[in-house]
C-alpha cells in the first residue's frame, strides 16, 4: 500500500435502521470478503458497553449500544467502496452531506472506541423507593430493609434497616441487595 493511500484511510459514520447495527456489520464484513475489498475497507465497529441488570436477585449481563442506529467504518473512500457500504442491507446513509460523506475526527473515534472497550460495567436494577430488599452481603447480610432513596448514577440505594429495634439508614450497592 502506498503512502498516499494510507493517508486516505479514515473513519466514517454510517446511519443504519435502528436495531440493525450488528446485522449491518456482519453483512458488510461478508461483502468486503466476497468482493475482495479488504485493502479499502478495514474495520467495522458497533460501539457497545456491558450493562449488568439485577432482576429477582439474579445478575444478567447484556450489551447495550452506545450510539443506536450508527456503525463506524474505517475505510479509504472511493466510489466503489462508497457504493458497497451504502448499498449494504440496513444502511440508510453516511453521515455528512447527501453528496459527500464527511470523515469523523480521529480524536472522536479514539474516545468512542476507548469508551466502549474500557467502560466499567453499569448495573441496573428494578427497585424503587418503598420496596423491601434483603441484604445479601456485607455487615448487614440477612437483614431486610425498606428502600428510602435510589441513586442509579452510583448504582447504590439507601435503605432503612431495623437493628436492635431501631431504624438505621444504610447505604448499599446494587450487588448487595435482593428484592423481596
């Protein structure tokens, strides 16, 4: 590959039908291989993060898209590569003007890819103020309390627990509780 063509390798953002991001990625990867375009279309990414949801005391991990409806494509933009990507099932358009796709800034792409790879797991739980919870770990294990506050941004709750006949407020992480 010449130095000149290396300079043209850029990231582009492709708009897809919502929920079709992974299908677009698979279809595009198959087309690239079948049409031997690996020298012009290099990487396809669907930025995702892992969400841990606690339901009925069971943890469930699932992937959640950071930018639903968008796929990142690293490619050398020419008419044939544009045509192949644009006419892949599920793709609606490139981000940019109707005539010319605009490459994304390298710094933005690095942030997006870093965010999807190194993000700590986010935990979601189906509890709200007034719910009863059993504490499953920590110094208050096996106690039952009433939720008084929920802090979803911190993955914590505050509950009122009866200790020695007295209501005591305790702050707990989502993974320390189980809905009763």
